[in-house]
C-alpha cells in the first residue's frame, strides 16, 4: 500500500478548481461577492448616531430606578461621577434621565463631578427641572464639585440617608476613579435597614490593558487612602499630594458645592430646588 498523500487524502476536493467542461466539481468560493457588490453593501451601513453602550446604560439605570420607586415611593439618588460622558448626546446622560423620569418619587439628589465644566452642566440640569406639581414631594439636589472619594463622606454625614431612606448610588467611573474604600463606605453606611443599592461600573473591556500599564502598587492604590490617575495608571495619595491636580479640595468653586454643612443647609439635606 502506497503512502497516503494530499492528493488522495482530506482536503483535495476542497482544493480543486473547476476546469472548463467539468461537471463533477464546484467553483471555489462561488458565494464570494464581487468588489462592486461589497462596496454597495458597505454603503448601506450608517455610522452610529450616538454611543450605544452609554445610551443603553443610561436607559437601564432609568428603568431600574423607575421600578425602584414603584416599590419605595421615595428615595435618594447619589451619582458620584455624574457629569455627562457625551455632552453632545444628552439622552445618554444617566443623571439627566433619572432626574427627568416620572413618577418623580425620588426626593434627594447628590450629583458629584471633578470637572468644573461638568459641575456647571449638572447645576444647569437641576435648575432646568420643572417645578413640583400638586401631590409631588419637594425635591432637593446638592451638586458637588470635587473628588467623590472625599465628598462621599459629607453626603453620608449630611443625615439624608437614614436607615429608613431608600437610596441608590451610581458609581459610573471610567476605570479606577472610584476607590474601593468608597464602595465600602456606601455599603456599610446603613446598619439595619435595606442597604444603599450600588451600581458599580467595572471596566471589564479594558481592565487588563489598564492594569498592564500600572506603574504603582495596584493593591495599595485601589485600597484605602490611595487613588490612581486613570490617564497614567500611577497611584497617588488620596490627600492630593503628588497627584496631577485631581483634588481641587473639599469645597469647590460654587457656594452650593462647598463642604458640609452646606450653606443654607436645612436637615436632612440642603435644597436648591428650582
Ligand atoms: C464615565 S463618566 C460619567 C458618565 C455619566 N455617568 C453619564 O451618564 O454620562 C465619568 C465622570 O467622572 C468624572 N470624574 C473623574 N474622576 C472623578 C472623581 N475622582 N470624582 C468625581 N468625578 C470624577 C469625570 O469628569 C467624568 O465626568
């Protein structure tokens, strides 16, 4: 018996090209489109009109909170990283969708961002809300300028989130901005009642890449007292020393955003309601 070759073994038929007058084999890749056909098909794809993931995320949070308040009939919304990711697509902005959703059962809002321009947008968003209607509870909002990892202490100390207060916190960071200690503080705040519900964004898609660029000690950085600059992956002390200006200090530039107790604050939380 001779040695088995490609010619009599697997794959030969697939390799055959149909020759003229040959009715026993078929054309290779007969279903391939011509370049013209491909070009025509490509023309049918439109560019995305908005960032789809952000859009879905904002809708998910809005819907989740709609069901949340159907049960609780009240509540506090904390958004630690609240500025719009895509200001040109306001419909993908979670804070906006939540503030504008109905029924308006959520009563207290804490919206924080590090970026002063985004803080201005948050303030404008709040001020653009229509006044309260008959049978609606008064709503109040504190817009906070600064590092949420620091400002979360003031939110929790403000007395707004009592054991009986239903609360939801959105931690929509880009990658490493939210210290794990911040998650712990929120999780441990309520002792006997239902916990503050947490929606924590984990950057699963690019986490490996981000971690591989780490120059600092990841465990220290994401643990107590340290934070990481998302652009460089470097770890800095949480007091702001050595960091790239990530800590404008407790007390932002706006009267309404200074440290607790906030000016004009009346327990349980200050109001700047329109
Ligand atoms: C992913 S975006 C938030 C997107 C937003 N939730 C939305 O629905 O469009 C992250 C935001 O966090 C802000 N940020 C970054 N570091 C922060 C920090 N340490 N504290 C508070 N905000 C921070 C950024 O300025 C940015 O606006």
